[in-house]
């Protein structure tokens, strides 16, 4: 992988973690550095899904707490 591409990825800790978790991207980025845009697209999609899951989890927790308070009253 080219050094400037490595520098871009490893300067962003979240991108570096995504690359470690999805190691198949090493192969694509080593073969063609132009795949960086596809890597970014996949990273952004993963980040949106993660954020959505966190928000849904918080909403579920608040629903549970609200339901418990309704039962107590």
C-alpha cells in the first residue's frame, strides 16, 4: 500500500479500526490505490449503520425506562 494512502487511513483512528476489522480491504488497496474511494464509501456506510444502531439502542432503553415508570405510577 502506498505511504500517502497509509498516512490518510492511519491518521483517522476510526478508519484504521475499520480496516483492521475488515482486512479484505488491504488486498484491494494494495492492488489499486484508486480503491480508496470505495473503501471510504464502505467505511461511511458502516459508520452510518453503527450510529443508527446506537440511536436505536438508546431509544429502546428510554422506552423501557418509560414503561417501567408507567408501571410504578
